[in-house]
C-alpha cells in the first residue's frame, strides 16, 4: 500500500504533506488528542513535510489507509492541497447531515 508519508514510495512526492494538512482527522493523533481540523498542519508533520509517525503503531488508521492517487494528488504539492481541500469541503460528515 502506498502512503503519502513521502518515505520510500515511488508515487508519493517526498515533502508534499498535503494529506497531513488539508483534511480533517477526527481520530486522536499524538499531540492532538481530538484530531485536527481541516487546513491545520498535523503536529506530527516534520519540517520536511514527512510524517514522524510513519511505521509507528500510534499513527491513526485513517492516515495508514490513505494512499497516493494520481488523480487526487495531481502533479504538484499545490494541486494535492487544492484537491484535498476541495474534497474536504464537499464531503458531508455525519455531524453535517
């Protein structure tokens, strides 16, 4: 499974980090016990935009399950941010219904 951590995956852009910024995450993250809102940088994203929890059992399932998809991630970090931000804004969560 390809992850968007940027570590050792051919299709992922190392240093992108869009998947750790654009979407909301409702599950606990070390340092963020209530998850994170959309558009907020995850505390586990390092200065090189790589996940500090990659390969760590504390990494949320939603993060482990997110995979690189060229249609979603586009051809640049900015496209990935734009696409993920759009998707977040157009996805209804149970609390919005």
